[in-house]
C-alpha cells in the first residue's frame, strides 16, 4: 500500500515536467508561426531540455521504487 | 481580446500558459496564490479565470467564492494536473465552472475561450436584463420621484377608481397606464385608444360601438372600446383633445356605466376602470374650457402627475443602459456608453422626456464607433422644444415692451441658438431669409 502511494507520488512528480514539455513545444510552434525572435525560441527549447532531464530523473526514481 | 487571469502556484505552468494566451491574442495576468488572485480581482475586471484547485494559501474554491461576489462575474475554468482530480472536482458540481487537464494545449485554451465569447453575447445580456428591475413589469427607475409614483400605482391598483395621468409629452403615460393595469391583476388585456387621433365622426363609434347599418359604411356591427375593455382597463390617451360636444356622451358612460352603441336602442352594461391621460396642465384644462368640469371630476378621481425626466436625472444612466441592452439584443451587438457621455446626457434638460432620450440613444447607437464599440452622441444636444430657450425668452419679456423690441429679441436669441445661421434662423422663425435680412438691416439703421 505504502509502495503504491510512493509510486503514485513519483508519477505525479514526473507528470509535471512532462506537462511543461508539452506546453513549451506548443509555444515553440506558435513562436515559429508568428516569427518570434530566435533567442526566445532558443530559451523555450532550453527549458524543454531541462524538463526532459527532470522527467528522466523522476522516471529513475520510479524505477528504483519499483525495485524495492 | 479577453482579459484572462491565470491562478496557479506552478509559476512555470502559469508563465507558459500566459505566453500561449498572449500569442492567441488575449491579455493575461498571473496570480500564484489565493491572496494574489483576490488582489488582481480587486483592481481589474476579468473575462475568464484559469484556476488551479490547490493553492498554497487555500483552495480554488476561495477564489470562486470571491469572484462570484463581483459585479461582473468572470467565467472560470479549473485546471487540474490529473484526470482523476478532474472527475473529483466535477463531482462537486460547482455551477458554471469548466474543467481542463494539464498539459493544456493551444486548442484547449481556444476551445474554452471561444465558449466564453459566445456565452458572453447571451449570458451578459441575460445578466444585464436581470440587473434592470422593471417595476410592474414595465417601469424603469429608482429615483425618489419614481418611488412615490410606484407607491401611488400600488395604492390605486387596489381600487377601481378612475385615474387621470398628467405629464409632459414623452414621460411615458401609456407605460404608467399599463403599470396600473398590471398591478390590478386583471385577466384581460388593457384596451387603449387615442382620443386625439379620432375624427369627430368616428369618435362615437370608436368609444361606444355601432350596429350594422347605423351609418354609411357601417357594414357590420362593432364593439366600442368601453365594451372591449369590460372587466378590464380602458386607456383614453389625449382625452383633453376630445371635441367638447362629444363629452356629454362620455359623461353618461362614466356615470351610468352603460353604453348605447350607435344605431341601437339597447343599453350595454360596462364595467371597466378608465385611465385617461393628458399633457395639459390642470390650470390649462380649467381655464380654457378644454374638459367639462363634471367629466374632469369623473375621470380624475385619482390624478397622478408623472415626473419629468429632468426631475429624475439620476434615472438617466439606468434608462440609457436599458435602451442599449434592448438595442444590442435586437442587433446582436455590444455597444456601450462611457461616463463622459452619461454626464453629458445628465446635464441636458430633456424637454421631450424619456421619448426624446430614447430617440437620442437610438441615433447614437446607429452612429456607434465600431472600433471603440461606444455610442456616438451629437456634439450638442438640442431640441426645438428645449425649455432652456424658452426660459431665456420669457425672462427677457417685460410688460409694456414694444412688439418691435420683442421681435428684435426673438430674432437675436434665435440667431444665437443656431450660431448665426440666417437660413436656419429664418426657417425656425417661420419667415423668409429675405424678410430676416430686411429686419436685421432695419435694426442696424
């Protein structure tokens, strides 16, 4: 039971950066459509990379938890 | 463009949402807590709130509760991080609240806000309609003058006394008659006729009815308005314009409560309250033999003086917004008025009363600026019936003045009124331009 709760919490924590990635990708699409400045697009792409790393870390935690 | 508030403690989510919303053309603000949200709501008016349910200093419900107390309630969409939370919140059945789940895509925002736009057209007008309390289902106004009118209507509605409505042209005499009828809780509709619009030959037939063949053209029998209004209310507008020789017939009906249709010998019992109306003053009625004294006392058992619009200028914003709401509804538009324009309307004396106000608003609505979505008032409010002009003249008159002096003064005042335009002044004075020039030359000499 405790195991399941821990995993649920970890999944929730992994979902947050995943949500940001999705929305940031959406934002980049819109920026490109509207010829937004290149540096803004690059900043948003950098955030996607950060969130991918966060997400990866959270997935590793889930994996560790599942092994326990 | 909508004004949108995003309330979420996840500042990164709020920031991306804000950017997406700005890209699709909306004005966005961010709050990270209940306190922040309340602060924004106290200084700005929002069309929509995207709201996180769990906030560091309370729940999204606190924001909903606060927003529902505002004059202009924003539409609210709760944002949840998990589909399960969405269904739990949906089970709470909070009225008029939408739900979306993270991650929110551009299409999700657009779908929610387009609902908001289409709902805006209907719900705002509905809400606005609810804002106008119509007394007796037809009267608008909360000024002290109107409150005392409502009190009189309430009192007289309990009786079957005849009522005479007095007031300037355009004050809404027919609407007040309808209000009395509505307050009387009668099943049958009010029957109205305008005594001033009937020819001398037809007035008897209109009021009392006629039998078939009673006169040339009477191809069928017809019930008069008294008979039509049996067990209901009869509204006789412009009763003082009824020819004096027809008035004895009216007196007979009022006294005996029976009518004899033209060409008939049979008396028909009638039972109705008569509400009559005139724009003449009691002094005028009495001194100029306009209405027979006996008829006056029969009709004016309960006289009511309807206030002029200039006596209840506080009601002007309410009336203007009501007219605009009606016009917007009819033409599916969202035209409004600003405070400066309202001030201008309130500073005018409205000699034509509510009818003139409605006319001015209608014109301004047609002329409305499509960019600002606001009405466009004429630069100068003016009516040939304006009392301001009459006051100027009557103050200028003194007993013993020569006709020439009065005429000179009249021409001077008229020219001032039309900014020196001689053609217009001559037209207003009812003389030719040539005559006006001759007069002006004579004064110079």
